[in-house]
C-alpha cells in the first residue's frame, strides 16, 4: 500500500521501534505543514492509507473528492478535523483508537509548577526566545501547597488530573459533565457547586476536555473575569475550549493573573505571531504535551496495526462502519 504520514515536524516517526511494522509498504512522510488544498491534493494523489498524528490538517469533502485512491485514514483519538460523512460516501474507512494521554497530564502539572516557581518558559520552537530570565536575582515564585487546584476534565482523564493535584499538596476541586462529576465523587474529590464557583474559587484551573461541538468556547470571557488576580489557568487540551480572544483580553485585564498554554487556534505558530507569546504573564509551549517517545511509540504502533489489519481485510477500530459496504 501507499502510506502517507502528515505533520511529522520533528522527523521522529522513522526512528520509532514500531516503524518497521510498515516496512513492506511504500511510506511517504511530510515534515512540514500545509492546509493548502492544491498542495495537499498533489501530495496525497497516490495515497491509499493516510496517517494523521495531529488534528491540524483538515480532511474535508473538497480534498477527499480529489483523492480517488484513498481507502483508509488511520489515526488515534478524536477526529473533529475529519469529515466522516464525506469519507463514508467515498468508501474511505476512518480507523481511530482511543489512547490514554498521561504525558499531557504530566505536562499540565509541569506548567503549574513552572508558573508558580517563576521558571522561564519552554523553548517554544516557533522563533521565540528561549526564556526571559537566565540569570539574575531570585525569582518571585510561590509554592503550590494548600492552593486550590480545579480541573475541568473528562471522566477518563479526571482521576489522573486530580491525582497530580493532590501530589502537589493542593486542594482539588473538580467540575465537568455528569460522567466526570460522578467519577470525581467516586474517587473522593470535591465537586464545585457550579461552573461559576469553579472559576471564582480556583487558584489554579486546568482544562482537560475534548474539543467537540458541546465544549467549543465553553470557557467564556465572563468565566475568566470571575477568576482571582493571582490565579493561573492552564490549557494543554485545545485552544478552541476558550472563546476566541477571551484569554488574551482577560490576561490584560488582570483576571486571571497568569496563564500557561500548549495549544493555539492555528498550529504551528510561526514567526512568533500570536498575542500570547508577547505577554509576560504567560508561559507558552509549542503543543508538546503529548510528544514524548513512549507515547509516540504507543500511538504509532496502534496506527500501524490499524493499517495492517485493513491490508489483511480485517479492519479494526472502524469509526464509520457504513463505509465498509462501499
């Protein structure tokens, strides 16, 4: 099969232990990023199996209509970037495995510690300087113990997120949809009385939600305005969870006082062209929360297994079974 892999920015996939799984196939890997329709159509014209490792390249009907050889999209996680109905109409299978994301949870907690201890930001990998303070007087950071950590999380991620908060010595407060709230109570964590209370009472608020229609813009300007001037908001999930422009405006207004982000509306951020990158009260990282070798091995191994299963006529993790008949 002709397999194409998009958006491998670090040129890492060839180095993974699982890569030989597709040794019997023709594999093309693109290390840059484009959303240009003509460019993508040219790159993918002979592709039979498309591997997506990020959600940054939209696969919609206008592109799919130009890919006559495409039969499979193999990826991991949710797929708001894929027009599943258009795939089904064209007989293209969408195979996606649910994968846990411990690295993302760890990254979120790292942001919390870094911001409170006054540590310099990560190298952003997007032409931003590597840090503002390399040497000088003692940093004016603060500890995490006894602070109130709040998380909006899915039922799947809630226990891990809350567990890390407790490990930091924080008083954990949870909020989310009913399944998440039920899970939090079962695990012995306190649930916020309301969404308003969650934002008003939190010293640290971390977002761990999937970006779907129901959660897009779920954090509003009014929510942010309720936060303390000393509070920190952490978003290592998806930028679209926060209403467009609301975070930048809130940080300028001083509520919350700090932010740490790993996600942006358009990725990758090139040339430092994002307002958050210029703000002294924000730590920015270039969407690296899930990028660690063990996690990539697990993710790509599953993605390649989906391709091999399809090649053997026994597809797995099919998200649009109606396409099988086409």
